[in-house]
C-alpha cells in the first residue's frame, strides 16, 4: 500500500473514532428528552423544587459525560436524571389534580350551604 492512501485511511479512522466519542449515550438522550418534556408541561410549575432537582441531576450527567465520556458514572447519573424528570411530570399531575379536587370540594360545600339556607 502506498504511504498517502494509508495515511488517508488512518486519518479517516481517527476522525471517525473522535466523532464517536462525542455522541451521548441513549440514557443521556432519554434524560434530556424527559426533562424537556417535564419542564414544558404547565403542571411543572406546581413542583418547582423537584423541577430544579431534575435540572441539577441532568447537569451533573452532562458534566460527567463531558469529563468522563460514556462511563458507568455517566450512565448512572443519566438514569437518575431521567427518573427525576419523570417524577416531576407525575408529581405535577398529582398537584394539579389535588388543586382541582380541592376546588370541587369547595364548590360542593358552597352548594350544600346554599341549598340548606332557609327560603
């Protein structure tokens, strides 16, 4: 093999390996998507502390990927961030439903009081 084509093949291989290192693992991509979805829902404003914790978990996973690449630590942090984002979505729905239920109970009590008034 001639030296020039051999160098081209080696350079292409190096470029391919270098680019592959920057591709995040599916766990981190899933965590990003879950956080994006959770933070975009209107109910997430009802659980701001949990939303902040999910964002911080995602940031830690991103930093681990940047520093260590695809390591066990990165995968664990990405899984944790994913779960925290899913928890935000669920807790937001629960908080919203609780608010609606409290309003319904108040309306029922108001209606009962109104019905029981002597005419």
